[in-house]
């Protein structure tokens, strides 16, 4: 192997590792975004359910008070 062969292999290796790191970081960010979105949806659902329970509780207590 000549010096040029080694240099070209080193550059190719550097580019490959750099590309893999960038792909990995991008995928990690996508996963974090998906998880954050999932957690937000869960929190929103819990909030809506608690609001529905409060409304239904008020309706039942209002009906009982009227009778």
C-alpha cells in the first residue's frame, strides 16, 4: 500500500464514521420528539378525563341537591 492508499482509506473511514454519527443523532432526536409528543398526548388525555369527571360529579351533585 502506498501513502495515497492509506490517506484515501483514512478519509473514507472518517466520512463513514461522521455520517453514522449524524444519522444516529438525527434518529435520537426523532425518538425524543416522539416520546415528548406521546407524553403530551397522555397528559392531555388525563386532563380531559379529569375535567369530564368534575363535570359529571357536578351534574350528579346538582341533581341530588334539586331532589
